C-alpha cells in the first residue's frame, strides 16, 4: 500500500477511478483511517466522487468507529443523490449497525425497493445485537417467506436471537433449515453460535458433544464452553477445560479469563480467582490486562463469598475508575449479607454515576426491606417516583411448540390462566406435605403474612413452571428464562417440584442457571 500511495501521489490529476482504487485498497487491508483521510483529500481538492467511491468510504467509516465522520459522509451521499444505489445503502446500514444506530438502520432498510441478502443480514444482525431478539426472528421469517436464501451470517444472527430468548426448538429448526439450504456447512461461526444456544438453554451435554466433534475450534469456541460450564454450575469442568485449552496451545483472550473468573465466582473459589486475576495483571500481553468487567467479577467473587471489606478495599485500589457495574456488584453482595452501612455507601456512589437506573434503586430498596427498615424503603421508593424512575417488571418466558410464552408476576392475561392457577394451588398444597414452607421474607413489601404468601405464590417463574408441567409432556426438561434474579422462595419451590414430579427444571435467571433435579439445585444454594 505504501508503494501504491507513492505512485498515486506522483500522478497528475488522477481520475476518480484511481482515487477509488486506492481507497478500496486501504479498506481491503484494514487501514480505515488512511481510507477516510484519502476521501477527505479528494473532497478538499474538488475531485467529484462517483457511485463507486461511497461503498468503500462508508465501509471505512464503520471500521474507523467514528459516528460523526460516518454521518458527514452520509450527508454527502444525500447531496449527490446516491442513497438509493443498493451498494451504498447497504454499506450505510452496516455502518449504522456498528454504531448501534438501530433507528437509522431500520429507516434505510424499509425504504429500500430491492433488498439484497446483505441488507437483510444487516438489519437482522442489528436487532440481535441490540436485544430485539423477537424482531430478529420475525425478520428472518419474512426473509424466508420472501424467497431470500440465508447464508452463514444470517443463520449466526438468528441463532444469536434464539440464545437470548432461550428458544432451543426454534434454534434447532432454524439450523436444520440452514443445513438444507447449504449455508452452514463447515462454518465455525455457525458452530460457535450453536454452542452459544446450547449453553444459554442449559444443554451442556449437547454443547459438549458439539464442541468435541467440531473440526475447527477457535478461542471463541473455548471461551463459550468455559463460560457455559461456569453459568450452569459446573465450575470444576470450566477450570479443567481452561487447563486443556492451555495444554493444546490455544491462546486465551480477555473474554476467556472473564469466563474463568465467573467460574470461580459461582463456586466461591476465592484463592483460585486471585491466582487467575494476578496472572492477567502481571501478564506481558497487553490484551490480557484486566478490564472493568474483570474487576467487577472479582468484586462479585469476594462479595458473594462474604468478604465485603476485602471487596471494598479492592475497589479502592483499582487502577481504573470504578464504574456503576462495580458498585452495583458490591451493593448486591451487601444486600445478601445485610451490611447496611457499606451498602449505603455503594448506593451513594452508584447514584452519582447512574442516578436514573431503576435496578440500582431497587437493589437499595431490597436491602432495606430484607433488614426490615421499611421507612428507608419508603424513602427510596418516593425518590424513584419523584425522579420518574420505574422498576423493571419481573417476567419469565417458556418455549412451547415453537412459540414463546411470557408470564408476568400475578399474570391474569394468559389464555391458560384459570388452568395455571388451579394447578399451581394444588401443587403448592402437595409440596407443603413434603416440607415446603413459603419464605415470607422473600416478599420485600411491608404487608401481613397472608398477603405475603399470596404474592409469593404468583411469582412469574412459578407460573411458567406450572405452564410447563401442564403442556410439556413426557420427561422433557422444563426450561424457564427469568429476566431478574430468582428469589429464595421460588428456588425452594422449584427444588420441591422437581422432587415431587420427577421432572428436571432448568431456570435461567439474570446471573446464572439453576438445574433442579430430584430436589437439588446445581448451584448448591450458592447464587
């Protein structure tokens, strides 16, 4: 490229074609800053760009990670009336996906007359990356109906959406469709996406089988499996796999170490966690230096294990400024161990950094409620109302016959409501004879005992479990996804139900998986 540039600079008034060729070369060899700089020179010298200039310039802007430059180029595209050229528009979509500008991506896509595969992929990927998993799957279906054949990129994005929703049936059907279309054969990206689905649906046996027969495994494959074992309560297997990874000469990255630290955190392995963290800290590899996520994981490890003061001192000694995630982790640990003073300090730091995040206010309120300090709870909730901060509604989802059923706490809108509540009441009465006693202290409201038990009985995960028992026949596991942390009472309820019905219940909450089998949980009541 340096020799090509030298030749170019010696030319007298090179045509747009030659400018395009050099810009294309910089993009091809991943030197986006030079591509953008050359386009700027072209603009300054008054050389008129043509329709072939902008696809490469826009692509360079996406790689350059400068949204303002990308937006400025888009303005020039509009000025020259080139926005409706398919290649230009598609590259603009891909650029906005990288910047997280979902609204711009949607506008460009839905105003296109002829949408090619790349355009469909861009929006499906945008939905999947920004948490709109349902939209991603809906668009994938529209694409199939429209007769557009998917490629590996499409399948990866759709599988990513399935993993977010915990849709195992949909993911398997989708993969089989891709296989029939011939778009997934020998594709490590697709295999990694399948691994992620199995892991996030709690199917570690299926994940392990796929991992062991993959013809090629990269660092993403290893990291996904290690993280999967950690989330599913198999920390020992996670650390053994990490040792095997090192033995086979695969270089771990920062994501791998985050998975390893999570494995230590979920099992309370404080000494091992320190060893791995120190290895990162003193590593010569600059890419392995701890980031804010690793610091937050160490705080979680120490806090979850009851070492609250050590966790606080660790935060104070951090070489980088602790973010809201770090302080929220400490606050959560303080709530578990009822350390009000330290929890209040963590909350104060949180509200300075992120005053409008509802979950942080709820964490503080729950800590006070667990300690019976109802006046403090009332103050926090008053402050939330004053600021217009609303608590995220708790819900659980369960897949049945290729459809996602979402149930909220106290839900009365589901078509099977009457049957769910009837079966739930009978189930609670039965497990009470087996020793179940509702944990009233899990209700973080100042109400009488009867009302607390009523509130507990309608938690969303209980409704979803009962829905599964009613509809999922045979011995298939009941898979429930919860958007928040499950409470102690629902955890006990699921254990008792798994023992009485002899059904495996797999519950994925905000932080990890719980595999309930024969009255026991994979987390060993440590979560």
